[in-house]
């Protein structure tokens, strides 16, 4: 693989794989479509490059934290690899330069279609969202059963495999049993108010993130209070969401394309107050399935509206790489000037 450093590409576990295309690119690396020269098997290969100083501007401490984060992500994915609803890691290789100032990591994974890419090309039926919820709840239950909080659930981290859905990107995941851990932020639009206010993430955080993911799916890809797919309206809506966190008992408006029953489930999952949310993911999944089942057949088959890339003007960035959270973090109130 000529685009990937030879030190990684020539390791035994990567030697038989060749690059056949690029799937995504970020500030720290690339995700490639690769194929095994011997078996013909295809996969996705996530290559991440981090370095101390230079153009990256990482301090030595940040560089070491990024190294630890990458190894944590690999360990978590391996631990959860037997769960069908979680993206499986097939192999990995890493190389640290002789002077210790840079590290290249290659992670080979299942080749799947990101949910956001699928939605840009075609619609998803409302009924299909019930399967999405069931699959992601199974994935999150597996995480929580291992003492792991995902911490960055959003549409970009849900991948599609035929009619199934899988959870990916464990770069922000936190071990529940740790007494101390690094404060790493996920994508703030999908994080609950208490986490944005620097409280520790919890199981309830993942409940909220799933609720907000459903919210944007049933609101044409837009946040609460957002009416247009442009950056200005997005930031204005985000300010209103942040203001609600300071008003106990407040609630987001119902997503535009949800029935009253479906909207009630979504709004409870994404409740501003932690105590008002679903206490278990199973209860959320059961209520959501029941709300979908209550719809008439023609409603279940109606395509769910969603934005296309050319319309969105960068509303949702296509995020594959998550090493440097400062690069991919969506703006907070302080960012808007």
C-alpha cells in the first residue's frame, strides 16, 4: 500500500493488502478501501498519523495521550468484537519512529457503509429506524456490560451492513470502572447538558445521544430549533439548546417528521434533565418499537426525509478519524463569537 508508511504496510498482518480507493480523510490520516491480494477479501483500513510538535502542534503530553487513546480504542474494539452490532476489528499494526516523535497506526476493520452516506443517496423507511434502534441498543448494552460508555454516539458513528446497523468509533469511550480518566470530548451536539457542563459521562449520556441521533433523523438532519440547513441557523439553534440546559423542566420541540407517539419517545430519551430520561436502553427500544408499530402501513413505508451533502453546507462533517478531538469538535457557544 504505497500511500501508507512502509513500516506499517510491510508488517506481516498488512503485507497482503492493497489499496483500491479512499473512503475518507481527516487531519490525522485516511480511511482506505483495501483488498487482500490472495483471498480477494475487502475491508476498511483506518490509518492514523500523530506526531509531537511540527505541524500538528501537539505537546508531548498530548502526543502521549493520543497514543494511549488509540491503543484504548483498539483494546475496546477487540473486547467487543464478538458483538454482531459492533464494527469488528480484524487486525492492526503500529510503528513509532526511531526518535519517538511520531506514530503511525493501521486498523483493519469490516467494510461497511456509513449511515450518513446511505441517507445522502437514498431515504430510510420510518419502520427501518426501529431496527436501527434495536441494533444500537444491543451494541450499547454490550458496551455497558463491559463497563464501557461509548460517549460519542451520533449518525456518523453508525454503519450499515445490508439491513443491519453497527456501532463504530470508540475513540472517546470511557471505562466506567476507572477512578480517573482523561477528559475527552465527543461531538457536543449529541452530548447531554451535564456532560457539556463537565460532569462525568454515564449510561444516561448514551441514552441522550441515541435520542438526539433519532431526533436529527426525524428532523431532516437538523437540530432542535433549526429550520434551515446552513451554518448560521445551526449555530443559532445550538445556542437555544444550550440555553435550555439552564432552565429546569424545559423540553425540545417535537421533531418535524415524527408522529406524536414517536416524538414522545425521542423527547424522553433526549430529555434535558437526566432524571426525566429513560433509565434503561431496553425500555427506550421497546417504547420506540411500539410507537413505530402503531403507525399505519403507509406511514411505515414513507421515506424518511434527510439532507443531501450538497444541501447541508457542512452541517454534519463526515468524520472517520477521531484522534485529535480539537479538530473535529463541533462548536460550543464560545466558538460563535
